[in-house]
C-alpha cells in the first residue's frame, strides 16, 4: 500500500498556543493494548451508599437535604481551602512555592442517581445551567477569587468515583494555567486584529462546515481543527459573551439543548455511557475587564475506537507533543451521523 506520508500534518491551536500532530494512516494499525470495561448507567434511582443521593449522610458527617432539583455544597475533601499559611522562604529561587487559596464545591444535577446529562431532559438540564450561573456569580463575587472552574468528570475511565450526576466547581485565588494560556492568546488576538479570537474561529468553522457537528440558534458544537482527544468537542456561543451571567433566557435554554444533544450523540457513538471530562472556560473574576474572553465548553473524552478502547497520552505525547490518528473531520462526521434519540430511554 502506498505510504500516505503527505497527509501527516501538525496543526496549530491558536487558543492554547500549541501544536498537535495528526497522523491519519495510523488508524489502520492492529490494536493489542488494554481493553476496558463498557460503562452502563446505574440501574437504581436511589443508592443508600451514595454520598450525593438525597437524605444520605456524607463522609464528613453532614446529611444531604431531600433535594428535588439541583443541590450544591462545599466539598468535604476540598483540594483548596480558603486559608493557606504564608510560604516559607525558599532555599533557592528554583524551589518556589506560593500560598494557594480556593473554595471547592459539588453541584448535584438531579436527585435521581441513575441519570446523566444525556438521559436528562432539556427541562431538567436548564436548572443546572442556572445553578452554574449562580455559583459563578457567588464564588466569582468574592474579592479574593480570581477564577471559577466548573467541570464534570463522567465515568470510571475518567476517574469519576461516583456515577451520581454532578459537577465540581473549583474557584481559586489565582488564574490556573489553562485559562491563563487562553487569556493571553485571546488578548493578543484582540490587540492585533481588534476582533475576538473565538468569534473569528467560529466564523471560519461555520464557513467550511467540515468540523461542525450541529448547532442551534445560540451555540455551535464542533470538533476543533486542533483537537487532541479523538472525539474532543468545543461548544462555543454564537454571540460574543464572556461568561454564563451574560446569557439571556433563550441562550440558557440553548446551552441546555446543546449539552443534551451532544451527550446523547456521544452515548450513541459506541452505545455506552460515554466517559468524558468537560468544563466551561469563561472570563476570570479578577475585577479587571475581559473583552477578549469568549465563553466555551471543552469536552475531552478518552475513547478512541470502541466503548472499551481508550486513547493513552504516553510516549511521544508526554515527551514531545500530542498526536492523534482519526482526523478531526472524520470524528465530526461520525458524531454528526449519530442519532439524537437516546438508545437507553428512561424507564
Ligand atoms: Zn446518588
Ligand atoms: Zn467572541
Ligand atoms: Zn478553553
């Protein structure tokens, strides 16, 4: 067979300012690596052992209320705490440490233990969007919080310890590295062109359509040109907005709709409860103005070619740069072709 060396490219990620290697011919290689477990949703609506189910006691001793919609609380085992003692003087400038303060919360989407975003209705997801907005405003409103990171780990493959539908909200007294890199990139693009980087990027993607999975009136859902994970997705708002509180009622409905449709397509792709890490990137809450920031969600799913074969980031990817086999265009086409009706209907 003729070598398709000419099709190998490295692609530039202007949002993160980094490269990814795309080697499409490698999908033909045989797989003899690890095969994981297929994930099925929990069969029970209430699990007496679950620390997120209504009415249950958490390990820290607190008892959850009998909540009926969303429910949030401060993480009993937070990675960050509101107080952090001053750092010791370093023995060398190369041994630098700084106090890191923060507040970590957990947000349950729904009392039903067996649900996921894909299996919830738009009407059930909408209060989750409103709760994310409230948390962003409340936590970001604290004068010492500079960034609010909302994220969800779904599935044991992503290290999620509990299937109960929930997200985490880590708010920090410093700007973490990923949003810091995106702040610098968006700021530089605005300074150079007078325009927003993601408004420009979304316009270019809508022009070609090659990587757009679907869109509604308010959000475009696409596999980014520079995607690292096989079925990585970017959800980007069609109107320029920096953060959740800037969305009107219809746009919040639009976000719920986009999340519902994307996660359903994900589940249908390999007929599994599709694992991912997802999260929102939005304006820092550092009291500066951020005209450069454009709200978006990243979905980083680990699955590569079936419900049980995952991508590993090892070898050249740890030591050189990320690499992918399936092209972003092929991934977008497959997600585009997935149905939006759930193959695992709710009973
Ligand atoms: Zn539960
Ligand atoms: Zn924009
Ligand atoms: Zn981002």
